[in-house]
């Protein structure tokens, strides 16, 4: 547990929860990233501006962090374009299949006591644990 950071995790969780609450209070919208992102392309023109601002805020987050902290967040990603494309397509398919993404179901759905979101989150968590277990067995970890 070398990366256990409870204080920053608590602060980040509070900020995410507050952001989801404010979006619901002021726009009446659920902060599900997949729905917001797809709406930047497919929504009516009058519903597009806040969605674009939300997505730009997601992109600006690491930039602001780098400017404030003076160091880039530690992030490692493969440079294999095929894996990146396959991952993106699988995530897109999964969010359509699950009627939402982890943020929509996990943050907003659970806070609204949605049974559908509870089932979705349990499915995400189980699939993630199984994937990690299989990868550890295959990689000898």
C-alpha cells in the first residue's frame, strides 16, 4: 500500500460529490461523463454549451494541477494505438450496454439509491476484480 493517500482521496471525493450535487441543483442533470460527452455531439444546440464547458473542465484539470503543483500528474499509458482504440470502443460499448458509466452510476446513481446503479456498480467492481486476478495469474504476480 505504498500509494495510500487518504487525505487527498477524501478531498477529491468531496470535490467530485460537490460537483455532482451542484450540477444536479443548478442544471437538473446527472454528472455521468459518458452522457455528457456524447451530448456534446448529439444534443440540441441549446443543451450543448454546458456540456462542452464540463468536458473542457475535465481536460483543464491536469493542466491546472501542473501549473499549481509545478509537476505533471504521474500517468502511464501505452503507446499502442490499437490497444487505445480497442479500449475506447469497449468503454463506449460498455457504457451503452450499462445505460451509463461508472461516474453516473457510482457517484450519482448510488447517491439517489438507484437499484439499477447498485447492480451496475457491483458488476463493474466484480469485472474489475476478476480482470485483475486473471492478469496477475497470467503475468505471474
